[in-house]
């Protein structure tokens, strides 16, 4: 390829796009009348663009039916609001847990002595209740029977026999 | 969720409020035809094109409130669309319809290009150009589509792609020479 052909080919695209100055365009035109190879290149440039246009037009034909669904309002996530709500919930939970831990009375631990005492009290109350019921069955002295029941209620108030004795009095 | 079909909305005049026309969404709707042209220029399939336009519409909504001038917003929209199309192009999903399919549909629907004359189009020639466009590098494809299919000048293309007009012109020269040379190399006599 001659030196002048190289120069002209550099300008051919701008020539077809009408981007050259009148002087440059004249120079290219003159060269094209004399050079078959550069004419071929010019034709190939035009032909390739025509064919590209066919491909583009086909794409556009298919794309024109494309539908786009648009949300009229963008979904906005209000992070500060969510953070404030989460912080409030966390604060309430923490306060509640701490409060309960501070206020709740500690459970008394039972010793063996206490356990034994309670068993003895229950046994004594049961024996006395049984005796009072026998007395009520075989004696007419109601006042003495009631006094027996009252004794059970007063002496062993934490036992189930005390509850039964209270009912008998009533 | 309140959905608007922009095509329908544009026809029915449902989106004619002044506020909407100034918003990015309004500009998106007004420019939808041009954006579809860009999508077609990059050779995307209709489904890929739909995805691209959907994404662009979401980005336009997210950008609401950052209104500068209409020209800036239109440039921004085109830029976002081009970038999104290039992403699809990189996945090698562009220009998948072969020449025969294009010509078959062309014959069926009577679609005509503005530039192509009525001479018979040879399948092989069309296929060469299709393959060449598919293989064209990203930096070359964008300017070619915007300049020759969207009819923007080099300055406008440069503003959208962040390039100097002289760089746009040199890329256009390179791209077009590639397409032309491939035709000649494959023995096509134009």
C-alpha cells in the first residue's frame, strides 16, 4: 500500500461521516477517483454500516414491544426508624430482665433440720386431727372437739391438717 | 405496589403532571424510545433488554431528588443504559440472532433499515458483520452504537461516555475499519 493510500484510509471514516475540512475532503475525493483499492475500502465501510443497520433495525423491531413495569414510588427503607424501634424493644427487655432480677425474692434453701421439722409437724397434726375426729364421732361435747381443731389450726398452721381442721370448725 | 406501564401511560396521558415530567422517572419515560434504541444497538435479546431497562428505571427512581438539568439527566440515563448494556454484552449474550433469522423476520414483517438500500442482502455478508459486532471490544462498540444508530455526534458521545471527541472519532475509525476489513478479508466485494 502506498504512503498516500495509508494517509487516505486514515481519513476515510471521517470522509464518510462528513467530518473533514473541504480541503481534506477534496484530497480524498481526488485520490478515490484514481485508486481502486481505496474505493474498495470506502465501499466496504459503507456496506458494513448498512449491514450493521439491518442488524440494529431487527433488534429495535424486537425491542419496541419490551414493557417496563415501574414502581411509582421507590421503596424506601427507613433505617433510622427501624433502628429506633429495635433500640426501644431492646431497652424495655433489658430493663424488665434487670428489674425482675433485682426485685424477685431469693428462694429460701431448705436445710435438713427444716425438712425434718416440717415432717414432724405434719405427722403430729395428722395424729391430732385423727384423734379429734374420733372424739367428734364418739363424744357429745362439741366444745371440746372444736377446741381440739382450733389447737391444730393454731399450732400447725402450715400443714394441710390445719386447713381440714378449719373446715371442721366451720 | 402501584405500577405504571410507561408505554401505556405515555399514550394515555397518565403521567403528564409537571412534577413527573421533571423527575428522573418522567425523563426515563420520555426517553424510553431512545433507550430501547440503545438496547437494540447493543444486540440484546428482548428479555435481556427488558432487564436492562428495568434496572435503569430503578436507578432513575433512586436518583430522584438529584435533579440538575434535563440535559444532564438525559446524559446520565444514556450512560447508565450503555454501561448496563455493556455488562450484558460482556456476558456474550449480544447479537445472538443469526443472519438467516434476521433476514427471515425482515422478510416476514417487512422491516426496513433507514440506511440499507433495497438490494438483496447476502446472508453471508450479514453474518460476517454480525460476528464482527459480537466480537467488537467494549470501548469500540459503545461509540459505534451511539454515533451511528442513535445519531449522536462525537461531542455528545464523548460527553456521555466521558471521552474527548477526538478519542471518540479515533475509536469510530478503528471500529469501522475492523468491520470493513473483515468483509474484504472474507472475500466480499462491495
